[in-house]
């Protein structure tokens, strides 16, 4: 869920997206899907499904894209 009324904001995509952006800032321009998940999971305990939704959110708002080699490319 993008915005939720629950008391656990650490499960909202805005929050998770911010943490993933912090992880991406430390990475090279392109990063592998699983490698990024492992780095992200060290900072925030997250399921692979919620990780995928977070990537979708960042793709929709234009902060990441898919590179030609299938890796995740940051656009900032």
C-alpha cells in the first residue's frame, strides 16, 4: 500500500522507497535485482514481494529503470 492508516509506517512504499534510494545511492549506476535485494534486506527486513512493489513504485515515479542487460539502473 502506498499510504496506509496503520501504525506501521515501515511497511508503506514511501518509507521503503526512501530506504531503497539510500541503498541505491551507494551502488554503481546499475545493480542486479538479487544483489540489491540483499543490500536492502540488510537495512530493512523485507519480503521479496514487498521489495518488488517498492521497485515498482520507484519505476513509476521515474527513479529507476531497466538497463539493457536486465539490471536495475538508477535515474538520479
